[in-house]
C-alpha cells in the first residue's frame, strides 16, 4: 500500500493521532443546521449508474456493477451507458433525460456517474430538482461531476459524494493495488454512513492549524468556470478542497487568481490542495512557479490552515469525500488529518 496515505474507520479503530501544538483559530460553520444528508444506504438499496458527461461502454462499467452488487446493493443501468455522441454519453437531450430519470425515480437511493469528461454544464440548467429536494439521494462522482456538487450544495444544501467512478474500478479486484482497494472501499464506507479519518503526510508548504466547517469543492477548472452562474460556490467559513489535472501551470495560476478575485479564498475555514497533475511547460515558456508557490501567493494575507498533497483528485489516491458535511481538519507537524463529523 502507498504508505503516504491511509484510511481508518473511527468506528472500527482506536487509532490515536498526534496532538498538534500550534493551531489557527477554530472556525465553525454557522450553516450546519441547514445541511440535508441523504439517507445512508442499506443492503438491498438501488444505485443507479448514468453518464451525464463522457461516453462509456457497458463492458467498462461491469467491474463496478459486480463489486457494488457484492456489497449488497441492486444496480440499475441508465440509458446513456453504451451511447456515444462524439465525446458525450449520448446527446444533450439523452443525457438530460437519463439523469432526470435517476433523480426522480423513488427506488434509486444513490446515483453514480459512470465517468467524467465534459458535458454536465450543458444540461445543468435544464434539470428539475423538485423530486430530488423532496427525497434526497447520494450523487456520486468527481471531475466534471463537480458541476453537480457545486450546484446542489449551493442551491439546495444537500450533501453529495466526491469520489471515484465506474471507470476507476479495477478489472480484476484480486490484482488491484492496495491504494485502489482502499479508495474504492471508501465509497462503500461513505454510502453506509461510517465516520472516518483521512491522513496525508507533512509537506514543507503546509500551513499548520485546525479548522472545523462544511467541506466543499472539487475540480478547480469547474469551480472557476462556475463563477457568476447559478452553480457558483459560496465558500465563506467552509473547508475548500481543490484538485485538477492536465492544465498548464500558468492556467492554474489564472484560475487561482479567479478564486482570489471573486472572494472565494478570503473567508475560508481552511484550504485543502489535492492532486494537481500539471502539464509540463512548453519549451521556452517556463512558468517558474510550483503549485505550492501559486497557492501560497494567493492566500498569504489569510491565516487559515492549508495542506498540500491530500489524497483526492485525478490519481489513484482519491478517497471519497462528503461534500456539504461538517469536517474537522488538523494540519500539524506530524501530518494532516481530515475527519468527518456527520
């Protein structure tokens, strides 16, 4: 197993974590009473699989289907699985109708997006969340699914699950790497309502402190592009986590400037930086700053804790995170822990 990261269930473990000597002011989110947590899943509940962004084949989701069935869940496969309209999992209308069906269907208790890619922004404003608000259910995914996380969190205050999707399940579970197993099992733990802690090693760039607040965030590109829309994210008093992949460093710098200029970095409880797999600079166009340089420049005037290299994002170490749920972040001299409080 990758020893940089590990997951432990508080319900099953008496592990003791370091007590840190230096803390920032404890920040408590005052919107906790507004949180709506979908019912946690029980054996026999149904998970729907749909592809509101990129296309994916029926064969490609079978490892996920089989594993989740082994967890005791029923699986219903949406009409977009196997469809292809250029890069999309069907036309805009087909993807809209399939996701709408999952949102409205009373038997579906959780919705897993089969993969990311691009396309949810094209349908988000046409979705009707009336039934979803009445009967919340877990919405699962990351990357382009950040559109849904932000929109649902901002407009309805309903918790969602930022995690791996069907295309990240290994073809052969018996040959999977320990980190793959741990991250996928974290989805099961989250859906079952288990409390847990995630840890990350200390890095030189971390800013020590302790903060409590509602966890929000996801893909940086999506959050920046949501600015000024109905899906724009209010980050005040929140623990914000960010990740991205395949972007040039100068473009990441531009997006962090977007967050700063729109006030999203000004009143945070804490900032979590997950995986950032930047594109190499073009020859002769060296940007000259690291991810840590970019981030710390934007938050230097604020005093909340900041951690880097957190196990979330477009990487194998991508654990399930409950967006819209209260968490405790502790960044200290021995490393970082993030604990769910709901």
